[in-house]
C-alpha cells in the first residue's frame, strides 16, 4: 500500500516534521519546549541557564507557553561576563527574572500576534516575570520584539510548535527593566 501526497503531508504534520528546523536540527511538535531546546545546537546557553535557574520542570509543564528563545549568539552579544555572573548561585533570582522575561502564557504564533495587533502591528504582552514585552508583527510575517529596556530584536525563526506551546527564536536577550 502506498500513500499519496496528501496522506504523507498529514503524517508529517502529526510527527512534527513540518516544523522549521532550528540551527539545522529538526524540532518535533510532539516534544515539549525543553526537549526541543536541548536538541537545538544554537540554544546551549539558554538550556544551561534554564537548568541553573531551576526552570526545567516549569517549561516541561502543560503550558501553553510562548518562549522567545535567545540564541547562543544573542547571549554572547551581552557585555563580557554577564552570562557568567547570572549563572552564579547568588544571582539565581536575577537569572530567573531574565529567563521568565522571555516566557509569555499562551500560544503566540505569528497568526495569533497578527490577529491581536493594533493598526500599527503592535501587541502588548506580559511575560511570566511580570515584565512588559511588545511584539510588532508585519504582513510579511516578520516579528520584532521590544523589551522594557528599549532593546529591539528580530524573531529569526518563527512558529516552532511544541506540545506545550511555541518557540519563537529571537536574535537578542530580552532584558527586564
């Protein structure tokens, strides 16, 4: 028995193979945020920080969550010593605050952001940390994220679907005020 193209597309959707790759690694929609982040070669710093902050169990939870996931390059662009300082045990609270400033309750896909946007394409979001984030979405599907510190970063890979939400890969570290 052979499958026609429509049956194959349906099976690919079910096993997550139509998700975008991240850093060349496949991301599976039936895996949770942590499982996929661990498989991403460009999120090793984020994974280490989430582990150090004790947030693994939370991000493996039911959700749904949207994680604006900074890449290793994004962390490397911070001032020298910032990541090492955040990873120190005495800075656990600050690390948790920075990381939870990247997590928003709900599944904020490009389409969901477009649907919620005002006439200029802006959507106000509240991160789990309590910090304000602003997304600007364009008809082209491009998304830019604004943090409370006035930084603006582009979502480089959008709509990486997870079993408990969505990952939006962002090219900068969103900083709380």
